[in-house]
C-alpha cells in the first residue's frame, strides 16, 4: 500500500489514519475550496473511494466472520456485533453481512469494486439481478461468474445501467434458447395477495412474472407522474394513487370481463323497516306492492360502487312477520269460506254444501250468500283450526 508521495504505509493503523485525515480535510475545508463547477469531479472520485471502501469492508468483515471474532465480545453473529459495536441499524448490519457473503462468492465483482471500476450502487444492482435469475442458472457458478464479468467489463467501458440491463437480458435470452424446458420465467412462483385490515385498508404483496412486472410498471409510470410543482406526494404515494386510478378507469370503461359469460349479479338486501323509514319511501313501497319487484336501494361507499359497477342488480326487501297480522288473515280466510260460527266448523255441513266445492269466487254457488265478520267465538275456533289449515 503506497501513499501519495510514493511511500508505503507501515501498518493498517497508519493507512486508516491517513484515510481519516483525508476525509477530515474534505469535511472541514472542501466545501469552501471546491466550486460548484468542479464538484462533479470530486463526487466522481468520492464514488470511486466508496467502491473501494465497500470492497475493503467486505474483505475485513469476511475474515472477522470466518474467525467467529464476534464471540470474543459476547455476540452470537457478526450482524449482532455490527449493531452493537459499529453503530449499525439491524437492517443495515444484516445487509452488510449478506453483501460480504455475496461478494465473497462472486470474486470478480469484489475485485472490480476494489479497483474502482464499478460503483457500490451498481454492484448492488448486479447482485439483485443475479438473485432473480432462473434457479438452474444461479446454481451454475461458472456461468454466473462469466455473466458478472461481462457486466463489469461493460460498466468499466462506460455502459449505462440501462445498457447493463439490456446486456443481461440478451445473455439470458441466449441461455434460455439452450434450456427450453426450464421454468425460467418463475411462472410457477407467481402470486399476488391483498390483505384487508379492520378499518378497510389493506396490504399488497406478491411475486410477479417479468411480463406482469412490465405491465404494472407501465401503468404506474403512466398514471403516477407528478401533477405539477405543487404535487408534494412521495413516489410511493403517487404509485398507490396510480394503481387505484388504473383500476377505477378499467371499471368505468366497462372492461371488467364477465363471469362465465354472464354479467355480474349483485343482490342488495334491504330491511323493509329501513326502507319504509326513508324519505320518499311511499312510492317505492307502492311500486313494490304493485309489481312484486323491489326498486334499487341506495348504496354508499367505493366498495359498493365497485361491486355494483356494470352489474345486474336485484333488490331484495326483507322484514319480520307480524304474527298478530297472520292470525287475523287466518280468521278472515276461515270466515270467507263459511266458517263464520262454531256450527259452520261441522264437517257434515261442508258435505251438504255441494255448490261451493272448488269454487273459490262463489260464482257457482248461492249468489245470495254473504260472508259475515268472524265473531269472538269464531276467532277462537279459527285459532284452533289454524294449525291444520297452515
């Protein structure tokens, strides 16, 4: 390890001391010395330093982890040691350990970082891409090493991140051509889960295929743009609103497919007492009594709108039977068919009344016959006959 004047560092401690001194200088005086026009070059150099720092940190952490040095301080894992001793948040500590192990497995990428040929950010992106490759390809160490080397060389030659992604897609397409029977699109692993909470909010998680990912991303990019300078929504909020807007546009355009070739049916159950208490309920009740069909009720909320959109709605009016009214109906029917007194309940009398059998309107019987209201005695008799008639 050499210093700027060509001398060598005498120890790791000296190298660290020089590194701290350089960073202290940048933190203390660089802000005043560097002009805005020259800040870009400084930032580029700092990015290179960051890449080399990432490689050095991973190398030292690998030695620390391999020797179980964390046990000496009473910590079971390197991640727990980083949390306590290096002031790292749990998530960052675990990420550092994962990165260390990934770079140890892909030496080509670690060497590129140490040489400053690729940034730490792009190295992380390449590792993410590699983790999503088909399982059969991921398990081929030689193939993965070759892919990473291709991407690193392209990055060192000035390729953009989009160029690297396109290059990886080309390499993957060539590999798929030679492995047509593999489930390399992760189609079998696809899933989407929407879980609702108590207050109606929800969470969305899933594993999408490349085709589905591209379609969702296209919708979010198109509908999730900022509305103007006054739009202060975060990226996550804009994408949430874009997803909602996309679904609402699809529903309003009546592009939701029918179920089994038929329109969606929605049955709306409306308690009769609730409907009768509404303002203007009288015409609704009259119409329902006239034709036997209820009229559409009032639905509220976006859930009801989404469910009833482009659907055939059948209102169902419900209520509770008033048994006192049922008793009166039974008494009225008994009286209408000649059971106006206790004597009329005699079966022999029914046998003599040959003119009324099967003649419900009485047109074939005695035209002078009238129906008297049921007396108290008749009502008691009707109550006794109710079970048999019902």
